[in-house]
């Protein structure tokens, strides 16, 4: 698979960059990162641009575009370290509802997303791995609904979203996905490397959820649907971090050009940064294409992308600090925001080390399968 943007997608990228320069200037991001307000106004601006509707079906009020168009926007949002719940809404909440929900449920929730009236996120992680097999939170049948018990960690966008999809194991042993209004949940905000977006833990103290808010048909196992949605979530984070790394490179290049630092060491550092970014971009764009085409290898491509951007952000962050020095001026504050965004994205939905293990496991499994087939052919 190979992804090259067409003219329309390139035009979308250019218009997105221009719009964000106007609607999300560094001043706004700095203010929000320091505890200011203004995130709601930014989401309103993104709604006017039609971005929440990008990948929502036309019959639900969306634009019906592919994940590639969303990827263009996500990278540009990362480039400006845009605050707010757009990323979890479009790459976590919407894909999970689309993959697991019934027709009535997708209309109920995704029409609101497309209109900009509803935001959401996904509560999955419990301290193990970011995958459906590690869920231990429980859902117990109670009348015409379910009682949820357990806890979730690192829920992006919480509690500043409208809905939270909670993954929990039912008594039957199957995985269920439950859409819970955020106002009904107990959150504890946690400290994040990225001050522009909220992060919280969730306590499920017997919260009751009606059957209508359990995604999918009765007692259907949502594991496969969640796994497909997680491919999109993982690549979305990689794209956001890629944008932040691109901004770090541009800022470092500007400092070098202005004479803040000079010499061969700086030139080598910039070259290393550029190589790291373009290497990660190749893996991330391949994963973007795999997700958009619903390719059978999308999960492995997503892990390769997350691994690549993790290595990239470490190298780019280190060189950026070296080139900028220990400055505490406005440029220094912007630098910390971009570094915080890139590092926070790396830690969510599995680190680079986690995804390297996933890629290695897949390669070993494929090799064993090929060896077994060859042995069988030789025996026959």
C-alpha cells in the first residue's frame, strides 16, 4: 500500500493549515495550557469548518469522507497542538460507535457528532495493555440494564466530553461496550505531559446503563469491533504526534536560521530530526492507507506506525531542546507544549516498546506459520 495525497487532499491540508493559523494561534494554546478558557470556541470553529462531520456517513448528516481526509486534519491539529476533545471524539468515540453499534445507535450518537453537538471518548485502559483481551471491568445484568463496576485509567478528554464508551466484561464472558453520559461518571483528573488536553481516571461504582446504551445486538461480543476501532485510534494518535514533531522541527530550523545556534552539530541534529520525521511519516501514512481501506493488516500497520512515531518524538524532542537551549521566553513555552503533546501521544494506547513487541509477535507468528506450511508440503 502507498499513500500519496491527491489534489483535493492537498487543498484540504493547505486550507486546514490556514484555518488553524487563524482559529488556533500559539497564544490561544499557551493560554489554555496555563489554565485559561477558550476550548469551546475552538470546537465551534472546527464545527463550522465541517471537520467533525468528515468521516460520518452522509445519511447521518456527515460528509462521508475517508480516514485519509481525517488524517490530513489530524496532522495539522497536532502541528498547532490544538486543545479540546476533537481527537478522542473522531478517533475513539466515533469509530467504536460505527464499528459496534446498531443502525439506530449510530444514528443516535454519530448524527450529534457530525453536527458538532456531541463529543465523546473511550474508557479502555486498566493498567495492562491497550487491547480488548485485558479488560477486567464487569457489567452485571440488572433488570433492563447493566451495572458497571471497575476502574479505567488515562481516559483522554475526560471529563470534558459528553459521552464515554466504557468497555466491560459481561457475565457471559463476552465483551460489551456501554455509552455512558459523562455527567454520571466519577472522574479524577490526572497530571498529563500535555496541559492542553484533559486526562482522567474513571471509577465505575455500580453505574447503571440501560440496554439501549449497550452498543450492538444483545450479548454480541464487541471484541472484534473494538479491535478494528483501536486501529483507527492508534493511527490517529500517531498522526497527531507527527504534526507536533513537524512543528518542533520547523521551530528548531527557525532558531538555527536566526543565528541562535550555529555549526556542524546543529546541522547534523536538524538532519537527524528530518530523517526521523520522514521515516515515521512513511510508516504512519502506510497505516493510514491500511485503515482507510480496512486492510487485513491494519492492526500490524498501526502498531508499526505507533512504534515509529515513538522513536521519532524522542529524537526530535531531544534535538529541539539542544538547539533551543534552556530558554524561558515565549518560544520556549511553545516548545514545551509541542514536546508535551508528542510525548503524551506516545504514552497513550501503548508506547513504542509495546507496539514493537506487537510487531515482533506478528512477524514471529507469520514465520512459524510459513515454516509449518513448508514442512507440511515437504511431508506430502
